[in-house]
C-alpha cells in the first residue's frame, strides 16, 4: 500500500504570514506551484495560500443581495461571508489572503484517502503534518506519478 511518505515532497516552499502578496504571487509563479503552506518560525502550519486566493483580489467588491418582505430587509448572504471576501480582496499580506486551517494529511495516510480528499474537496495540494508541524506536501502530480510506475 502506498503511503503519503512514499510520495511527498519534503523540501517544501513555504510562506510566512507577513509575506507581501506581490512577493507570494512571485514565489508561486516562479516555482510553478499552485499553492504554498503558510508556517511560523517553528514550521507550525497556519494556513495555505493558493493561486485562487490571489485571484480573489481581482474580484469586485461584493455587494450584499437583499430582498424585502413586510418592509424588512433580509440579506441573502451572511455578513461574515461578505467580510471574509472583502478581506481577501484588500489583502496586503499572506495572513489576510490565506485559507486558515487547511485540510491536511499525515505521512502514514494511504494514497486512496489522499485521492478521495483531492477529488471530493477539489484540492490540488495537501500539506503533510505531524502534530501541527509541516513535514512535507503532496500534490495531484505526485498522485498521478503512481500511474506511471510499475
């Protein structure tokens, strides 16, 4: 049975919460990666920053949709959701744009579970942690490589 430790990349490109958005975008583009884990000085995983988090900055300001009933206004989206979108759009640092508490796997997680998470949750990259500490990363390309091996 193939495990994450057999496929994961251990030399992980990471970002820190205070990295500027423009620098983070440059890191992702120059390294041709979809995302990078965000860690503190002890390699404790804080979040993940993906290209989609950066693309969110190109969105227009979300205008809340309301409808009226009996002279009262009812929002169709939550205030918390709108606030989260506004923060991403206006983000200057990685901590403001990243996805906190990302889905993770451990080194002993089997490949079937990884594939299931990637498909079911539409994820391209999964941080590999032991406790809260980042020890590697596994991506869709790593999983696809198993199809080529004998």
